[in-house]
C-alpha cells in the first residue's frame, strides 16, 4: 500500500503538522490546526490528531537523554509487535495503519502477532530484536512483565514507542514515548452518555476489559468516578470481565440477564463486548433500546448498532497510529525532542451523528 492509503496530500501535510507541533510541545487547538490546511484528519477518520494543547508536552525525551546515536529512519528496520488476534476491527485497523505508513516511508518493517498470549509477545519482541530491528513499536497486551524485553533493548540502545496501552516502566529510560488515548476521559465520556441515555437512574453493568493493563483500569475509573459524582441514582450493580472479546461479552451478558433481569444499562469497555451484549439481548427477546448500551472504540458494526437502535453511544478510540508513531520515531532519531506521552483526541458517535458519520468508523 503506497500513498493511496491517505485520502489527500493536504491531509498528509496537515496531520504531519499537527503531529510535529505536538511532539515539540506546541500543539495548536483542533480549530487552529484545521485552519492551517483544510483538515488534520483523513475524510474517513484517517490520521490521528493530538489533543490540544499538547498533552504530555511538559515531559519530553531526546536521543541524548535516552542514549544511542542519530539514525536515518528511511534506512532503518522497524519491528512491530501486535498484541491480539486480528479478529478485532481495532487490531486490524491498527496493524494496517502501521504497515501502510512503513510502506509510504519505504521503511523495512518486521511484524509479529502475539495472538493474545503475553508470553508469546515477549518472545516475539526478543525475536524482532534478534532479527535486527533498530526501532520498536509495541502494542502491549499487558502493562507489567516487560523486564526481559526492556533489558534486551537497552543493551542495544533500541528506542521503543508503545501504542494504545502503556507499560509500567520509566519513560526516556526504558522506552521513549507512549502514544494513545486518555482512557480515564473515555470512561468519563461513556458515563456522560450513559447518564443521558438512562436519565441518570437505574442499575448499570460494566463489561470489563482484560485484567493487567491500564486501559481497563482507567476506563473503569473514569466511568465510576463520573457516575458517583454526577448520577447518584445510577447504581453500578454488576462487573465482570468480557476480556475485550465478543463471544465472552455475550456469555457474560447472558449471565447478567439471569442475575439482574432489571438491568438498565451496560457499559462495555470495547465495541466487541458491546456487540456480544447486543446478541445476548436479542436472544433473550429484548427489543432495541430496552437496555441502554454504551461502548468504546468506534468500529463500523458498533456505530451501525446506534443507527439500528441497539447501542446508545460509542466513544471513539482511534487505532490509526501509523503516521504519528513513525513521526515520533523520525523526530526522535534525528535528535529532536518528543513528548513522553502523546495523547490523541477521540471523537464520539451518538444517535444524532451515527448515520452521517458511519463512513468514518473502521
């Protein structure tokens, strides 16, 4: 896939501008960035926009601080470690974005998929290092347990950028930057949508993501904190992991319907679990809208679920990390400073915009 992966040259320039400004701690507002060159995101939700003003820009990292030498990215080998099976649209879009950007830049890319097995991901990354990766982009399955990889990378001064999930390590020592969403804010926005959909009253269930990563922890915290502060009449009556999987989300919702037949709403911490919940409700003879469902991701099937009346809202979590990940690596390896935390700006889908914005979903 070559330059056709982006919608227009204008889009590329605008996205690069926004990324560069954010990496140096000078991000503009969304409106100002858009004014520089038409738009900063592709017409189907392409490239990511950094949250304004420059979230995380107060803590930066340079090659001098990290150690190592300058590198021409165009002649480098980049290793990419994907965490989960690519049955999930988020992972499909994420990998495609990394591969497309590497192809656009003419960068040699080595890839591996851990198939949702953490021990495999550790061995995958060590294998990428053994195969000669000069730089690493990692989508971590878990936040803990990265010691062996970090030691191997440090021995060869290999810069690491993590995307979509954090690792519990020291920025600008163990890794360079994290690029991803504000997951606590996602949880808060999901709570706001749930409060609006339910009128702030009733019993709500949470389909938790997998344990052991910051996404699950922070999406849960944001949701609960907002509910407690803004809707005391809305009780969190049920919590169980659906492991970010549709089948598991369906199984848990089937149990939920039996144990809590009067449930008012379901907060699914990703779209796949939310779609599993829809399947369970349909099988139980429920009608669209009987139980309010709010999810996080922005997949096309979930947004279509809003159009069909089964889902009340979807908070986006943009998976298109390729341009921003490679811009970060390029800036860093040239010897310039980058933010340790590059926080992206996510949109949302509601009954008011879902039909018109369906084409932006992935």
